[in-house]
């Protein structure tokens, strides 16, 4: 989830990584993580260390996925005792929640749904060395002191195994000038799992970004009928963890 980026204090490490390039803050999350765009076509991510994911884990996933679908190319990676950082080459396109796209929810929602289906179809499950599993998500939550209700420990039977994005919220799809999806970003939780783990979160995130009424439109753009049981389960799991 993003929060306003006004009055962002640029960390000293980000200034060092920018090497004199102009910086524009584009993202800040609830953990204090910051993302900046430079005027020489790079993105710099800087965040406190967390137990859930790491940039080192994301870099490995990006390197693997890049052979099959458009994702950021990692240029630099590092960290210290309290923070980590990653520099990637910028990709063409704008986030699906770019202010201009918020004025055209129908185009953005369709692009995200189609893009998620394309991602699932492109990434080969049999070759993927990473997993997205319910026990792992619950364990990560427990490591952060979050209690997960016992009812969420038993996932529904898998509908279709895919390589899940892992954080398929609207902002993590880029959209080109033609109104179609162009790439995916923030793949630190990518791994093999039920496709409804992604579909549930992607469709739910339309409410956060565009308001009510767009959830089923995204699912239709993905190309399936809503599975209300799996949608409810994976949304509840996401909210709980």
C-alpha cells in the first residue's frame, strides 16, 4: 500500500546511488520503504529490513523471470545492518495507479487483469525454483508477531498452479501508452501457488485504488468466472497477514 510521498527526506545512501542524477520520489510504503525515479532511467529502492521479503530474494526472482516476461533488470544491490537497497533499470510504462490512469479505471483494470493472465501463462511452473505457499505466508506473519486465525490454515484445493506474482496489487503492473500492460514490478514474493492467490488480491486492490464496482471486471479481463470461495479465502488471508 502506498502513502503520500510529499516531504520525503532522501536517505544519504539514495543520494550516493543516484550519483548526481535528479531524483523524484514515486513510492513510500507502510514500512518506510522508499522508491525514487532518476532522470537517467533508473529506479532506486531503499527500505528498512523486514522479515517478509528482501531485495536479495527479489533480485533472484527478477533474474529468473526476465527470461520469460518483462520485469526490471537489477543494476545494483546492497544492504547494511538496518536497511537494504536495489537499483533497477527503468521500464517503459506507468503504474496502473498513475494519476492519469486513475481517470480511466476501465482501461487500467482491463490492463491489469490481462497482464496478470499473461504473467501466469508465460512463467513455467515446472522450471520455477520459488514457492508461494499458505504455510510460508502464515509463518512470515507469525515472525512479525501477527496472529493468523486457525480457519485460514487450511487453504482450498488448488484450482490451477501458476507462478504467482505474490503481490499482484494494481500498482505493480505497468501500462503503456497504448493502454495495455507492459511489465510487472515488485516481485519479491514470486513463487508457485494457486492462481487465485493473485487474482483475489489484484481484484480486491481495485477497491483501494478505484472504488467499488471494478473487481469482477478485472477477473473478466483475466479470463475466468469469479470463484467466490477462493476469492474470499485468499482475500481474508491477505488481510490477516
